[in-house]
C-alpha cells in the first residue's frame, strides 16, 4: 500500500566537487500558489517540503536552467 502522505525534498550536489555540501530547493510560488521557480539554499531546515509531484516539477525546472544544469546532480530525497 502506497503512503500518500510521503514528503520529499529536492537536493543538488555539485558534480565536479564531491566534497562540497549539498544545497536544497526552496520553491517560489505566486500569491495565487502558481509555481514560479526554485532557489537552492544551503539551509536544509528552510528548504521546501514537497509532494512527489511538486518535487518532480522542481527537478524539471532545475534541469531547464542552461547555465548550471550540467554542473549539478539533482535528486529527490525522501523525508
């Protein structure tokens, strides 16, 4: 049986710097709740806690960022 209450975070690790600490996604939404993008922050406690669908949306957005997408490995982690 699948647990529908499961929550996730999105994490990025720099590919060419394996010892560097990961950064975590903070999702930006408009006042109406519409997804606008993601900022990546060092503080895990302030990162967004997401559903799987929201986490996948954040990963897709991060993959579209041409300037940094190839430098980072973006993963969804379970809480």
